[in-house]
């Protein structure tokens, strides 16, 4: 059993960033989807407003988890923290507009079920957010 544990731990450590992003990305996806369902189905908020509201709450969770557990940012000064936060929010605003546009096209124009559309949009957004975070926001500062 110890050998299996050591093997699994070695794989995890070798791919820690990507695996942590998948774990916390999945949690953000679940949070976003649950909030969307609550806003849309329980509170009967229009799907576009429900998408935006679920996004705002999910971004707060995502910033904290990405900064702390995924990319393990070492930026401690107020200035570097501020730049990082603004970059994160800017990227997430960009991908939220992407999601809103995709939701509009898929639900309103193509007539695809809103929950299926939400799932497809979330996959696209999670991938886009990873690459933006990795290549722009949390990249190692020299």
C-alpha cells in the first residue's frame, strides 16, 4: 500500500499545478453551476442575470484558490498584489463576456437547452482561465 501511495504522491507532485487547477477548477465549476441553478430555477432570475451573478461569486472563490493553492503566488507587496488582482479580474471579465456571448448564441439563437449550454460554456471558460492565469497573471515574476 505504501508503494501505491508513494507512486500516486509522486505523480501528484510532478503535476501538482495542473492537478490543483483541475480540482479547484472543478469546485469553481460546481459552485458556478449550483449558484446559476439557484438563481435561475429557484429564484427565477433571467438566465443572463443568473449567469452574471453566479460569475461574480465564483470569481471571488477562484481568485483565492488560484492564488493560494494552484499558482502559489509569492507576490506580497501591495503593488504586486494589486497588479495581480487587477489582471485576474480583467481576465475573468473577458472570459465572462465570452461566456455571456456563448450563452446568448447557444440559448437564444440556437435554441439549445440553457443547462447544457451552461455546461459547455463552463468547460471553455475554465480552459481559457487556466491559460490566462498561467501565462499572464500568476507567471513567475523576475
